[in-house]
């Protein structure tokens, strides 16, 4: 027998994160916790009973809803996939990149070759938007300045 439970968690952050970003972070935290629970079961070390209970949970949906003060914008619901992160397939042919992605995925493309050419000419103005900072930093891709930095 299966039970369905709706859980509401209000989240506050001092960063200027969108509801989607907060929802995706919570999704990643859940997956990291479930992976830890699976390892606890595999190694039989730690709270195995709690780990077994945690891995019995199936997250069927995660919905991020921004909360606005009264009299401001209306709430917008941002559904997120709990079964898989939104996907983007990048296809490169003849040095030209194109992509196909799930609905709702924001894609930003950065071309190192063009950036290097512009840098050599003294006019490197190519940067990805600031909200891509967590993706860009590990690869060294330049990021626009924002209130987050």
C-alpha cells in the first residue's frame, strides 16, 4: 500500500535566487541525501533503518512557488521534474554547435574560439549571465558581474 504526502517547505535566502533555482537546489539536496542513504545501506554503517525509510520515498513532483508580499506580483508556480533534471543535448558538426532541450531549460552557449579571437583583438566582451556562475566557474568561462558577487 502506498501513501501520498504533500510537504510544504518555505525557504528563505539572502541571495537573489529565482524560485526555479531554489527548487533545483532542493532537488539536488534530496538526491545527495538519497545517495548517502543508499551508501549507508550498502556499507551497513550508520542509521540503516532511517536510510531504508528514506530510500522508500519516491518524489513524484517538486514545485517551486515564489512568495510575494501582498499587493505585489502574483505567485507563479514553477514545476520541476523529480525524476530527471531538465536535459539539453548539444550537437556539434563542422565546428557549429546546436542544441535540443526539454521545455523550460535555459540554454546559454559560450564559444571559446570566438572569445579568444575577441581577446586577441582587445575586445573580449563575451560573458555568460551571472546566474550561470556555478556552471561557468569550474570551466573558467567568464561570467557577467552581478549583485551576487
